[in-house]
């Protein structure tokens, strides 16, 4: 007998006869050393085809190499041929999943003169915009666009007039008695400082005289006082 194993799609020749997947058995007649016929029973076995899969994920703009073939965003699917333990071809189907980079925006508002820190970078009036790259949960890049809006410093004025010797209080500061100007700091509706320039005008003290003449025992009343 003659037994052999061939790969799928392969063939073997014995005594001039070709054996393959469509011709697995046969009988061959040879001449023995003594000159007589030697009958050989031929049996061929075809190995089972070996198929496999290779799945992987890559980030956008990255690549991966499998068995010397480079896979990237332009080449995500392929088929590779390896040699199995039996010496036959092993067909591997390659599928690569592309993980897209994510993007996000961060908008922040700061008061004049203040700053905002994101991922270790300080943003202020001299640096209001930027782009940062973080790592997402999938391990790929997450592109973050930072935009900072700086609110302008608010200025206003408050002018008032008081009588001579009177006092005027604003934001805890008493004006008058020699103090007629100053700057008060308030908190605006945006939470930022609002500067108010205060100017107090004091009316001068008014002095006048009233001269009158009364006769004999007559009296004269002025402003509740009887003269």
C-alpha cells in the first residue's frame, strides 16, 4: 500500500498517475525484484483547509503591520496566506477597525486681568485660543479646541452734591468732611469687578443778613423766632 497526505488543491504523482482531490485512490502495478507483478494500493488523504481571522483596531492616522503587510485607513481589509503546522496554506482573513479621533470644544469666560488654566496651559489676555490633544477612552487622540472670552473692565462714575457739612455714604465709604472723591469696586452681573469713580460736590455755606426795624414794644418773628 501507498498512503500520502496532500494539501487542499494539491496533487501527488505515483508511478506516473496523478492523484488529487478528485482522484484519491487507485491501484498501481509495479514489477517486483523477482520479475513478478507487485500490486500497490494507493490512498491519498487531503488535509482539511485551515482558515483563520485576524481582527484589530487602530486609531485614525495610525497603521498596523500583519505578516509584513501594512494596514491603515486606506487598507482595512485583506487576506494573508500562512503555512499551517501540516505544511499547507492557512488562509487568514484580516479585518481592521478604524477608530476615529474625537473632537471637543471648551469655551470659558474670564474677567479682565484674570486667567484660565486647561490641561496645564494658562490662557489670559495674551493667549485666548488654543488646541490641546488628550487621549480618549479608546486610546486615540481627542482634539480639544479652547476659546477664552475676556470680559472688558467696567468703568462708571457717580456724581452727587451735598449741602455744606453733610455726609454721603456709598459702598461703606463716607464722603464729605474733606473726602470728596474716590473709587469704589462693585461686582457686576457677570461676577467681575466694576469700578465706579465717585465725585461729591459740596454746596458752599450760604450766609446772609436781614435787617429790620420795629417800633416801641412791637415784635418781629422770623423762622419761628420772635425778636
